[in-house]
């Protein structure tokens, strides 16, 4: 009988996840490129963070999707509406030609927001609603 309490103690809670909803897509073409990072130095493109979560979601399915997270912590999300499926954000005269968005929907002035402006705390399952922005 003493074994049953030990088995219950060994079971741990499942890892947290982030339920993301995206609004404001101008079309269902292409894909949504997703970057989730804990590193301010790697935000917004995740290129310098081996522990980041990078994924692509079909734009037609991007209204709601889930990002798995390994541990609780402070994270930020950047997304790009890659309408032509070339796996990058296209620009024209330094302005994005494709849509983009960030967790917490910070105001955009010149360039991407800071990690601090887009960051949020994960301690269990959380939800982020991201509005797409288009410059051109």
C-alpha cells in the first residue's frame, strides 16, 4: 500500500503550452513562421538561440495553434506571414512586404519591439492573441 503514494509523487505535471490565436491575416496564402524565445539577444528571429522553438503553420490554419514549451519562464513570440513560402520576411526599401506580429501586440515605431515589450510569463498553460500588421 505504501507504493501507491510514491507512484503519485513520481508523476509530474505536463509541460506548459502556449495557445496562440492570430487575427488580421490578409490572406490564407503561405505560412506563418513562428519564433518563441527566452533570450532577449535572439529576439525577434531566434537565430542566436538553440533553445528556441521555431515552427511553421499553414496560414489557413493559423487562427489557433499551440506552441509547446519545455519549462516555465519569460518568453516572447514573433510571427511572420510568409505569403510566398520562401521561409523569410521579404522587404522593400527596408519595409516589410509581408505581415508580422508579436506577443502582447506592442506598438511598432521603427523596427521590431524590444524583448521586454513583447515578453510574457509562462507558468502553466497560457494564451496569446496576436494581431498581424502589414506595412505595404
